[in-house]
C-alpha cells in the first residue's frame, strides 16, 4: 500500500514522499491496519471510543487512553506515558476499530492503570525525538564493537531511543544466556544514558529489520504476520518439498512461515491416500510406493529389485489392490492396471511468435541460378578480351 504522496507519478515513476515512514496517512509502514470504519458515522448519542493505537519504531504498537480535553486523528504525533519520562509516537488508529483490535489482543478497556496520553507533541518534543533517532545508527555500530571486544556471543540488532532521549533500549539475539553486566557499564559510560537490554528471538529480529524474501516480496512477518506459529520439517514432507535447509530457511535462519500456509490443503488431500510405506502384493512380486502426485491423485509403484521401472496407478486402483491383499488375494501384476492409464499424447507445436518468421532477421539467400549466369557472363568477357 502507499499513501497519496508516495504513489507513482507520470510514466510509472515513484514520487516518494521522503517522510521515512512518518507520513500522515501511515499507509506505507509495517503492520499498518487499514481503517475500514473511517467513513462510517456513529449512531445518534454514541460517543467515539476513547482509546487510540500509537506506533513507535519498527512497528511496535501500544494502546493508550485519550484524555477528554484532547481530540486525536490518525497521523498526530503525541507524547505518551512511559515508565519514566515520556515517549513520542504516532497515532495510527482511532475510533471503533481500536476496540476491535484490543478485543482481539485481549487488552482490557476498563483498566485503572492504563497508559495515558499527556498531550500532542510540541515542536520541542519532536526535535528531541528526531535528534535521538539520528544517534541510533552510530550507536549500534559502536555497541556491536564493544560486544565483540568483550567476547560476548550476542548480536545487537537494533537500538530504540525513548522519545525524551532519557533511555535507550538495545535489542539483541543470542543462542544462549549472556552475562552482559560488564557491557552495560561500558554502554552507560560511553553513551551517557540509561540502558535497557531486551532479548528477542530470531523471527522477531527479522520482523523488526524487514527485508525481501526468496519469493521476491517483503517478509510476511514485517508486513502483516503478527503471530509466529511453530514450523516443523513435517510440513515440508507433506508438501513433498526437498529437505534442503538452505531453501527451507528464511531470513531469520528458521524454517519459513509460509510452509504452513498450504499445509491444511495438502493434509485434506492426503486423507484419502494409502500410506506411503504401504506394500502391495502381486503374483509377479512385491511392489513399494516410490512417488505420489497429491492433486492428480496418482501413485507410482516399483517391484523390489526393479527400482528403475515405475508403474503409475490411481489412488482408487491402489486401494483396490490393497483390498484384495487384505482378502489374501493377489492380482496378476501392476502392468494390467497401468495399461488403463496409458494415453496417447500428441505434441502440437504452435507459432508463439505470431505472423513473424523466426528467420526474419537472417540475411536472404541468393538465387543460385542467377549467380551461375553471372559467373558465365564474366568468363565469356574474359575470353573475348584475351582473344583480342
């Protein structure tokens, strides 16, 4: 999605609002919720919901109760309550849709200790917030070097300053527990601010940083996916994917979340299939399943010792043979079932180029008769000249 100022201009060229994720409509940010109730008016006597959704850096969102003397709309910069001092964020959602989001996330609306919004951010608040955000990238480079010098097995992925610049939160990933007490002392001495260390998982790190997946699109976790369900290699086996960790792993190093998207469809299709380790008995010998085509409902069997010769059967045919085996009966061979599936396939070639010939750019061939006549005329002229 893109807001009006970020949309494309003439000839498909992107305009670019150059607001770096702080445009008023908030439609080109990560995990943005489209307010489909914005054009609907409330019934008479109904008051609008007095909670708003406020977004901070990298899609972090919190819900705040709005004071009665403040009117907020999407895109307003506000100063919000924090553990100490105040934070600065942007209102990304207001009205009845906030109630729906809070209900979905099990956030109680009648909470006396709910976070509040102090005021709309003044120019001074915005200047302090912007100057703190500008320091984050340089601080991240230094922080990583300090962690390397102390031989800590951790990776500092991101830094987020509080809106008033009084606290910096360092997000890091690590495989094991890390003792970073010495590191905090170094950070406090170097950066002269309160330090908070927060460990996140590898998937949370990828969702915060964002990126492009192997499919060529933005990562699901950084655009719309909010819950991280466990993914196992069995999901790849059911979909008959190659168990190559380099292809199945995402940017976070874990199995891709998209392996779960079509898993239910494959499981429903496999309910009617015999088990892949089933062995069918024929008079010719014992056959084992080698391959299945789930959506075409085909199975390939091969006799023991003749692994190169595969016979294609339908699921119904395989079930028929298994039912005969259950009655201690054996069909003659798999060939009699495979013969029924043989179809004559005719390959028809079409001119995909259209009316143009594939050799239209080749140099035209000269006529051999013309060339021979020219050569004869030249020889005659030479002979006549020599005779004179």
